[in-house]
C-alpha cells in the first residue's frame, strides 16, 4: 500500500471518528438539551381564548419544573382558531403539546399519525383539565332584550360567532343552539330551519373566538356575541361599564382537550417534560390560575371556591367575591350528540348540516 493511499485512509478514519464523537455528544433535536441537563424548550399549540391563561400558567410551570427537576425550561405559545391550529400541526407545525378546544380537533392531529391512540385516557377526566361553557355577551342594558337562544332569531338582532370550519368554540356554539331548539320540541328539520335563521343573522363569521370578540367589542359590530364563558368574563373585566353577560337557559359543557404530540416530542426528546407540562395543569396551583382566568376547574374544592347559584341570568360585573361560576344552568355535553366523530359527520364535515346552512 503506497503512502498516498495510507494517508487517504487515515483521513477518512479521522473524519468518521470525529463524526461518531459528535453524534454521541449531541442532545436531541429541538429539545434544548433535555437529556444532557441543558435548558428545555416546549411548544404548546393552543386555541384563541387561552392566551391569558397560558401566559400565567407557563410562568408557574417554568418555576415549578426548574425547582423540581433542576433544569430550566421555556414554553412558547401559538394561538388561533382551534380547527385551524389542528390542521397546522397535522401539516407540520412542530408542537410538543396541543391544548385545543375539543377532542375532535386533537383527533385531527392523531389522524395525521402524530399522536398515539388513546390520548383521551392519558390524563384525568378524558384529558380535559378544565372546562367552560357558552354564554352571550351583550351591550350594557341589553338593548335588544336578548335572554335566550330563541331571541337570536329576531330580525333586528345581529349575531357575532366564529366559523365552525375553523373554530372549536364555534362548534360548541352551534351544538348548544341545536340542543336548545331540540329542548323546545322541534324536529331535526325544524331545528335546521332555526339554526339557518340564526346564521342568517350573523354579521361576521370570524376564523376564531378571539377574532369574534374583537369584532364585537372593539369594532362594535353586532348586538350579541356567542362566547366562551371565560372570553365573556375577560371582556367584562376589561370593559366593566360597556357589557353584560347573559346566561341562556341551556348550554353545553365545553371540554378542551390536551395531548402530547408524541412523534414531535420523541423527535425533540421532550416526552417527559411535555407529559409533566400537561399533568401539572391538574395541580391545585394550576387549577387556581385556571379559575382566576374564568375557566371551570376540574378540582372540586377549587370549583366550589369560585361557584354560586345565580338568581338572575344576567351578570353585569365581575363579582368582587370571586364567585363567578354560575352552577344554575342546564348543560348538555358532546355525548348527547354521539361523541365528536358522529357530531362532525352530521354537522361539520364537508357537505354536512353546517355547509347546507352556510350555502343558504
């Protein structure tokens, strides 16, 4: 073997050795060094009205995690209409966890092969650490005298609600309205006509719940906003002299769902941190933050602390005693509609009930 060949082999061996050492010393991609004890980075893709909640929760969690596990961690957020967010993650937006408006949107990510089956059993209460419901936000004094779902069909009432094709909250709005008309004894055909009339009164069909709030509160469009309970209270808190909350006679228990995006977390090496991030949402400290941001906590003791039985369906100010959760309202849930797979098939899939209504 001549000197040139021996020299070439030596160079190649050196390169291979260096590459091997480099690979051995690397942390997992995107993890920020979870395995080597360096700072961890998590991305939480969430829906529109959770901005304030997770701004507070992330601070709590980052402090808790570093004190408990000895590693600094940083959580970044992404917000938008829940359905749109689900599609973004399914199409490549790298989220370590999702905290979306409903199980059906998380299923979209699972169907893309990114979340393992059985995600609703991964955490307590069907992986729903907090809940909400749907209420009406009206202008001070309720000039259009809107008290229940039937009033949304009046010719002179302008309704603001997001689009169910892009917003999870909008799906809850639609189903709550459907349940009300069903309770009135209407047949499915009659309910469709009522829902059609309701949506013919919609002034703006925004892509997400926060956009709908902006249309109503800041742009002064419409007479009533169909809103997440927490979103309505945030508006009441920010504009105490301008709005009132009307609690309809019936509504729906909204169950936002959380899940680790397994394939992305594996890629980033953040599986344990991501699971801890979602698990800690059930802690008493986190449940207090959820309640203070006007979500309904799953912890019974914390729930009782913020609950009361209302004597009126109108709330014109954030209660000074902190008891804002009105327990005196009948709530159905998604099981009444056969679960999310069936609800999507009947109401929200391409060509289903909502598309028929929207085309009209």
